[in-house]
C-alpha cells in the first residue's frame, strides 16, 4: 500500500481544524520557493526570511477561512508578493529602497563577462534597476516560472497589463544588459 501525501488544500483544512503539524508540512513543502521569491523581490536575505516567516503566520491565521478557489501556491504567492510590496513601500518611505537605484547610478566593476557569477550579478543589478511592477513581473515569470495568467492572479493586475509589463521589462533588460556588455568589453 502506498502512502499518498495530503494536498495543500487538505493540509489547510487540517490546519483550520487546529492541526498545527499541517502548518509544518506546508512550510516544509513551500518555504524554499517563498524565500526565493521574497529574496528576488527584495534583494535582502534577512528581509526575505522575515517575509517568509510572516507569510506562514498569515497562512496559519487564515486557515479557518481558507477556501480553495485557486491553486494554493497562487494564494500563497499573493501573500508573499503583498508582503514584499509592503516592505518596499516601507523602505521607500525611509529613502533606502532598491527602487531608488537606477542603471545610471549603478557603476558595474570592470569584469570578465564569461565568469558566470559576475555575469549573474550584472543581471541581478539590471533586474533590480527595473521599475517595481516590471521587476515583480519578471521575477514571477522568469524565476518562479509563472504564466501570464498566474501572475495576473498573484498580483491582481489584468493579464494584458502583465503582458505589457513583461514586454517593457524584457526590452529594458536587453537595453541595460547591452550597455553593460559594451561597458565591460
């Protein structure tokens, strides 16, 4: 006899009935992706860990009211995205947000672009230099492999807005990375 793992919706039902071990199973199952999404959005591991912790606290608090109308991961990502956006607004008010960093202010070191780690840092800087909505759309699309429809569900933006943001974002990235490539060479 094979033991089948409970679905996310089943775990939420158990959690809603007071079974705290269900929260542990959900966290074990999804924590890595939650952390990665938060880190890519915020660019800071400490903040990403705080967001991940708050995300699972909100999952716990919402368990009794949870109704699986969409995939659990879509609902979970929406929590993460909202917390990240809240954190970015706090950082913007404190004048310490990543949004204030533009490509013009970013002066990349002279690097050998064939070295993977250094190239990854240049790409990361270019992504961080995108406007907030474009950056979030790229992170969800490229790094979390969400479809346009899923991004629309997670963010609350229309699907056409998501598509438009991605077109502009990828165009901006191509332009920024081409300038960086010219600078490095």
